[in-house]
C-alpha cells in the first residue's frame, strides 16, 4: 500500500470515522480504524458493532492495499503533525504501516483487515431511498433524541420511532415520562415505512450533519434490519446502523387534545427562570413549580407565571414572569427541572406555548411561530407534589 | 366494647366512571381490559351485574352475556384520587382507619360513639354514608357491629347503598342463617366439603362440638369456632405494611419452551400489576423467582427507573431477567414474579406517561361506545 494525502484531510477523516470506534473493547480490533485505497481515494472505516461509519478523503493512490491500526494512536499522531503532505506506506505482506510527514516518521503495528468485522453497507438498488434537507433533519434530531430512554428496560424506547412517507417524516421518542414528536418534510420519498432507529445513531447523525446543506440520503433494507445515512458535505460519509426490533407504543393517545390553561411565554425568560429554579431544586427532588394566574387588566388576556423551587436544607426561590397571552383558567403544575430545561433548550423561536389541564395531567410544550417548519409537540408528565 | 364499621364502596371503578360521565348513568358499564386483548372485568356496574357479569370474569364472556355493556379501560390515577377523598372522609370520623384496598376499609368508631349524648353507632354510620354521598357522589355499603368479621359480612348483605347494623349480643343469631362460605377463612373448597357433611349455614357450623372443629380445622379450629359465633376482637390496624406483592405458579409438568415460559411469566406480571393497582402501590424492584426441575430455587431482581404499577415495564423487566437464565435443556417447575420497594403513597413522585395513556384510552373507548 502506498498512499499520499494531506494532513488536514486525514485528520478530518479520522475525527469522523473515530465516532464509531469502540470505546470498550469486547472485540479489541474494533478499537482500530480500517484504512484502504478505494477508487483513487483513501477510505476510513470504523465500527463498534452497533453503528459503522465510513468516509472517503482525497488522496493519491500509487499502490492499493488495506490495513487496520489503533484508531486513537493514529488520530493523536496525525493530529500532532503540521499541515503537510502525509505518505502512508506498507510493504506487500507486511503489517507495519510507515507514516512520513516532513521529517517525522512513525511505524505503527497494524492488523490484517480480514480480522476486522465486515463494514455493513446498504445497496441502493435493493433499498427504499428517501432524501431530506440536512438542516431540517438536524433540527428534528435535536428536538427528539434527548427524550429517548437511556436505560434499557424497554429496548424500543431507547430508539426514535421514524415514519417516512410521501414527502414527510415524523420522529417520535418517549422515555415513559415525556414524549417528543417532530414532523418534517422530505425532498424525495420511497414507499411509506416506519422504523425504530437507536437514539444514539440519531445523535451521531445530528453531529455529523453539522452545517451541511447537501441533501442527505436515507436508505433502508428493513428485511435486513439496517439503515444507512449518506451525508455529502466536504467528504461523503456513510453511517450504517442496526434498527431496533419491536413495537413502539402508540403515542397519539399520549398527546392531550385539549387544555384548560394555555400560556404563551417569552422563551428566553422562561428558560432563564427555569435554569435558576433548577439550582434550588437540585437538593429537593428536582421539582420546579409553575403557577399561572390571570391578571385582570381590563382586557383579561394576560397573566403572570410564578416559577418556584425549594429544598428544606438550601432555601427557596421564586420568580414572576409576564405571560404574553393567557387563555383559560389559572393553573398549577410541577415538573422535573431537567425535563423542563431539556425541552425549553430545544424549542426554536421567540415564544413557547405551555398547555395544561390539571396538576396530574401532562403539560404540552409547543413552539409559537408562523413557520410551517416548526411542527413540534413535546409532552411532559408532571411530578406529583403536595401544593 | 368496640364499635367497628366495614365500609365498602359500591361497584367503585364503574361508579367513578358513571360519576365522571353522566351519560353512563343507568347503563351497564364494564371496567377492565378490552375483550380482544383477553382482558378481564375489574368492576361491573350494578346494571351489568343483572346480566350475570362478575369481577374477574373474562371480558369476552362479559360482553357475550351483556352485549350492550360499555367497556371502559380503568383509570387508576382517578380511582386513587377518589379513594383518597373517601378515606379522608373516613379519617374525619376516626383516626383508626384500616384501608383494605382502594374501595374498602375498616373504621374503629368507638371514640365517636357516645350513647349518653345520643351518638349511636347507627347515627355515625348514617352520617358517614351521607357525607360520602354528598362530598363525592359515591354510595357506600356499611356494616356495623362490635367486630371486624361481623361488620364485613354485614356490609355485603344489603348492597348497593346498604346499611346493616348488628347490635351487640345479636351476632350469633345474625350469623346463624347465613351460608358458611360467608365466614372469613372458609373458602369455596372448604364450603363445599362442609356442605357435603350437611353443614351449610354458619349456625349449624357453630353448633358442632369442639373436637369436630379440631379434626376439620386443625390449628385454626378455635379461631374459626369463635368467628362462627361472632367472637372476634381483632383490632383495626391503621398501618398495614405491605412489603411486596408477588404471584407464583407451579407447573403440572416442567416447562422449557421459551414462548410458553414467557406467556406464563407475563400472565404473572399482569396479575401482580393488577394487585398493585388495587392496593394503590407502586414498586421499584422487580423479582423473578425460579425453581428448576432439580428443585434448585433462586431469584433474580432488578430496579425500575421509577416506581410503577404498570403491567408493561413489569412484564418486560421480568422477561429480561428470566430470558437471561434460559439455557438449552433447562426446565422450570415454578415461576414467580414479585414487586417490592414501594414508593410512599403521598410521596413526591414523577408521574408516568403510560399511566396517563390508560386514561386517554379509557376516554377513547367511552367515545367509541
């Protein structure tokens, strides 16, 4: 193998593929990255057996070949080099990879690529293919992935339920205490299909999308239980993930269809008040209380919100906020502070609507904007407290 | 002398549904799991009971007996809330309240009774019934006597909206004509056996000689004999601490089939979830008990993310524990599922989305009907 490339390209490629390198070594070779010459480019692949990431960087291939080397060692070494040309060289039959850059030279012990787990791929001709705008996809991922369950007692809940249909997608996640549902549009559609994608895969995809603007391809082979995202930015990146098997709960009935109190608040104000309250809630079961009260100013349209938190040892906090528009009766409800900050951090725009019925029924959070691009509902179950 | 009330809300779950949705008033209401999901009846309204529908009957059978029945999924959050309100009313009469489930309690009203001032047990019972009706809209059947076991039998005799007072000293006469099966501690099988000996009423039972009792009931002989004549000085326990709820089953033949084991385990988990709901408890620790063909017995347990009484997490967690123990050739004599580590009833807790889902499912099925 004899390949030359630029330090910055290799470093970028290693950072991308490195996201799939196993951190715990059940299979030691999965801590390696697979380097191979592929159609005049250098291909970098890694897998932790849940996901696999492959990326290609521009290179000059003089002699084909492949090898796997410890990912962390290579990444740190390449990162320490100056911005210069890098020559990778490995003699036929040898497993010692020589890396030269300027006057620096390293020799790294590699292993036979045959020992590397096969990197799965999804072939376009046997897959259902969809195409989406990366900005919309990333926003949707940011708004749902955090609501998926972290613990594994119900495996399907560690995933994001994704329905792809004619021109539209719906992503939903729920951990038993909250539910996030985001609708969006697709640029190109195949046959309608619903799959459960591990939330970790979605988080990784969101990170990978960055500020890309090129359409993302979503390719599924449901009978094989896999899907692949092909992201085209500076480099092409393929992310292949296993799908979760099972049935996602029917979540439509978990979204309240009516409310007795609806308050529209300035997003920045409520987020800031919630964050401050969280500091005081930390020692007291993380409870943040909200009381919405109408204020009679002749028009009967506005009100105030009192956000409060207390703990016996630390003390207490309370803050009043103006409600921009209040519909319905006064209401009070208590939430886990983390669930509140999580959703308020991800809602976009200037305002947020909070809808409640009773203090033991879910609160509904929605963005308030004219944009059709903002089709998001977040449902949070309250905490049962003595008022 | 003590004065004890046994209070039992009439067709509680169904009554709450009728209260919340007046369109259901006067109609046969079946609260429970849906027939297509092999659900069972948790409570049937009195209108439905006329068609022979009983609690614990498969919903499929219930719907066959009573096709006009309106099937409603239970809303336990709401029942717990109503139960709390009723228990609070009970506690305003006496601090000595022993809840048996969401809809049933013993009250020691001795302190509230003052016959010199005209406060008779009957008056207290009437006021209790009136206040429950006025403040919650529910009817309660009440039995009053000097003992728990007699009051419990009395409350059942005049349902719904019943009131039966057994004056002190009248207990043997009150019990005598009743079937033996009414007596606490005499199950259907014992009742059958007694009947075959010609003993079908409590009076005939009470007349048996002591050595007969000793032969038939062994160690329990004396307590059964005393209860048969209405003697029972069991106090009202205000704190009945349940530490775990569990259910187990021994198989007629050892089981090794994965699917079959899973089916059995899930049925056990559903049963445990049901009793947790009835007791108003939510537990954090799920335990699976296993006994192998060679009688080796062991258990595995794990903790849920939050206290629960929902069937789904208990089922899935129990199955995960059992699945890890399944190895080829291993067969099981016994399986058990238990839930423990309960959250305090009024403690601050995070409410569950799935529990809320049950309530909206209930609302939806009410709309469908």
